[in-house]
C-alpha cells in the first residue's frame, strides 16, 4: 500500500500573488520567510507528478498513472526511484498546459521539487538536490538561496521574478518559496508558499482533454545540454 502521506499538500499563496486559486488558502504570516534560509524556485507550468518505487502517480496516488503525458518521465526517471521510503515530487512539462517552453531534451521534461519519506517528512532542499543529482534527475530552476531581511524585500523580489521570462524560455508561471531546511508534514503550510501569474489558467477546457506534447530538442541539442 502506498503511504497515506503520498499526496502532495496544497500550497498556500503568497499574499501578493497576482492570482489566487479559487477556494485556496493565502499564507497568513509572510514574516515566516524573513531572516531564515529560504530557497525560491521557478514554478513550472506542468503536472504535479510523484515518482515512487518505479511508478508514476498523477492527480491520484491510489493507482499508478498510465497517461500518455507521463511517457517521458516513465522512460527516463521513474525506474530510478526504487527505495520504498522515497517519494519524489516534480513538475512534468511533457504535456503542454498554458505555457509552451523552448524545446527540451526528453530527459528534462521532469523537474523535481520535493523529496519526502514514508513518515511524511520533507527533506531539506540541499538533500533533495543531492538525491536528484545522484539519480541524474533535473531539479526546478533555483532563483534565490539565502535570507531576506524584510517582507518588503521578498515582495520586491517576487514582483521582479514575475516580470522575467522562464529559465526554460517562454513566460514564467510563477515562483515557489520554501524554508531551506527540512520539516515535518504538519509544518508544510507554514513553510511553503507560491505566487502565480495573473491569468495562469487560460482555457476553459481542461488541458488533458486535447493535450499536446511539448517540443523535444533534437538529439544533438540534447547531447549539448546534458
């Protein structure tokens, strides 16, 4: 049986996020991220995907996914996650959502963003990075590591980050901020928040009904970027 902690928690919104999801929570205390080590990563526009014991899970963690848009992560990465105590979460951009990024190699359509154990504890970002590097799995782009001195400094950083293009090319979906250290599951909503661009949902029809694969880089381009 897969752990009851397998489903990724809902991430609260940064109070000044340009868009806030309907019925979603806003982080109540932005000062939580002041004067402590934090990591800000790019929020990629893809599918929240779990890798566990060789299988891929999407919106549901009850059964492995057989969706075609998970084809590349199955081919290149899912089989690497063999440890029963490891739950690796990432953004799968193989199926285009609202943003079309520049061409990427097949092995870089999945970017890890969180590592969790069977007890629901989230690893530090450095431990996530170390694990992903050992497995040759890409990690979401890091935009900032360090300490902010005030909420206003964070607000300014987030505003500037929204104005910049994606590290992968194209528009930027948003940013995710988390404490750099690890923490138990019950602290998740206090230690993580996100900010997303205005109009990040650009279609009334769910993307999976008429999904398209992202553009894959040619073999020679992939070799240069590996």
